[in-house]
C-alpha cells in the first residue's frame, strides 16, 4: 500500500494493478429502479471515466465468458465476506485486481439508485460505479474528501463530471498515462485504449456536437493525436483512428484551462505543449504544468491581446503565431519572437487572413501547414512556400461527419 | 476522553461506532471481544482520531456528533485501511 502524503498526493493504491491493457467486464443484472438500459449506461460510462486517463481498454462481454470484472446487484448475503445491509450503510463494494473474484464489483440492490437526478436524490449509480471501479483497478480509499475515492458517498455533478485531480494522479500512478506510454520509447508503444472513445464526463444535456460547429478555437496534433478545441470542450482523434472521441472537458486533462483556449502548439524537440488564452500562455509537459506558467505574452515579446493560431515548423524549428483580426504573424525562436516581426500574413500567400487555427505534423510529417478559418481549411506547402489547396471542407475531410 | 465520551452516549451508538472502526480497518476485529484490557481503550481513542483524520474531521478521539454523523452516512463497504 502506498500512501504518498509527502507530495500532497492523497490517493492510496494497492500493490498489484492489472498486468494487462485489455480488461473485460460483465454486467450480470440490473436494478429495477433504473432499468437495464440506464444501469448499463451508468456502469459503461464509469469505465470510460477511467479509460480517459490511462491506456486501459474495457470490453463488455457476457457473464459466461469469464470476464475479469463481474458486476451485479444483490441484497444481504451474496456469497462473499460482506453482507449488504439494506438502505444506507454499505452501498457497494469491490475486490482489488486479481484472478477469480478479483475486480468484481457488487452493488446493494436495496439502495435508492438514481442516475443524473442531482444531489439529495438517492445514490447516483454512475458516481458509485466510478468509485467502486477505482477499487477494481487498484485504488484504495483516499483521505482527500474531494476525491471520488473518498469512502463516504458525496454528490459530484454527473452531467459535467470531471474526475478529481487526486484520482487522476492515483490511477496514473498505477497505469501511467497516455503521454508516458506513448513516449516511452524503451517499450513497444502501448496502443491507447482504442475502442473506448473516452468520455470523462457524462456529456451535458446540450454539449456542442463536433459536426455542427461552424468554427474552432484551436487545433493541433499533440503526441501525434489530433485535438480540436472549442469553448471548454475538446475532441480527440487517437492514432490510427478516423473518428474523434469526445466531447471531453479540456480541464479533465489540463485543469488550468477550464475556460478554453485560443491557440495551441506542440514543440516535440522541447517536449512542450503551449496553450494561449487571451494575453496569457501556459507551458505543459504532457499534462504537467511547467513552472512559471501562466505568463503574459509580453514575456515572449508579443504585445497585448490574444493569439489566434500557433504552429511549430519542423523545417526550421521555429513557431509561428498568427493574430487573425489584423492579419499579422510573428516568428518565435528561442525565448522570444524575432526582430522585425510582426509581418503581414500575406507572406503566406494564399493563406486566409483572419485564421482561427493552424496545425502541422499530420501523421508525423511536417510538409504542410493547415490553416483553418470557420469550417474551411487551406493547405500550405512548407517547402514550396505557397498555398496549394484553398477553402476545402474541414467537416468533410477531417471530421468524417 | 474515550470513557467520558462513552458515558455521554448510549451503548447502542457506542457499539455502532466501535463496529464501524472495526469494519473499516481502524482497529483489529478482536478488539470487540469483551473484557478487553483498559489499555485497549486507549487504542479506541487513537483509532477514532485516525478515522477522524481520514474523513477530514477534528481529531478529538471522542465519539462526538460530527463523527457519529459521518459514520451514519451511506458509503463504500471497502475498508479505509488495508493492512
């Protein structure tokens, strides 16, 4: 058992997490208080919360296929060492990773199970399932009262659910995270959970639909995965996939950016991801905020005001910042933008003036820069230094709507 | 403290609270056996303070109202402490 209180981490883990990436589960029955569909929705989404943060893949199978994690509802004695006790008291329990009963998760059928009914309305099955599956993956109770792994039932907004930071740190201490796994060149790249498009939160009743967006705040390849940002949401296309998962709350990966972003780029050589919002910028290594962040854009020699688009060029190792409404761009070298900038964006001949987003690195190659304005895009050849395709449909060509 | 707080509460509540501490791993199961030595009372108070700390409560070592209230809330059946 590791309790790491020194570095303000409160989570507690048990010794042995699952030693594989594909974990099967079954939902053997359902509570009549929610019916089968909502019971499955609650438990399926609880698995998705965890797979949003660690490279695990959860596949639902039939109970007859000897799943790793068996879930069911029962009352009173149910063939293990813990008898349920009617309404109140024990809500559920789960066994830590292992063979046989290891990972199994049992819910007390006597409880007033609800789903997305808000606080003080019974016990939300989604929230209890997230907690219990945390045990099934190797997490102990956390003394952080804000954590989902705190022992006493506490309501969290389920329509806008964001896994608390202590739980994210805890689960990633067991299974690493996407950044670590994708970048650990000493090991064969671990395929991130492919089939579980990650929804770390139950989407709000009216979350934006990617295919219906008329414009985007920022777009970039980050760790070779394509991210699209709009408002406080983001969508993510994992390597080798054609479809996007989401909406995810940006804050579920980068808690400091809960209000959204204006621009983003990644510089793989410095292993930095840089976000811009209004007149500030944040530097991250993966999801870890680097010291001194956030800083004012003046620190890199830019005047006030926001950056609309940013893109790193592999060809010269420089980063270009675009301010759409005035049609200017800056070139950023080491530590600050270079002399005799800004210049007119017309230098990027054929590129749109008030660009919303810019990205490069498609499938790892940096031969082209893609400028996005509204839901159209332009293709700029980085070697011929000219726009080779104009005003194509971003929705059709990239979102596969 | 422990003895004082016990006299203020009826035995059912004390029994409930002591079972709670056992169920969730704060004291070993044999602590509930009768005839425990006085020295064990000390461990109850210590265990209680530990439970209060885990739940973000003032660590009084007593069965005070806030502690009993938390103990009565619905929760996960897994222990808070795993040996």
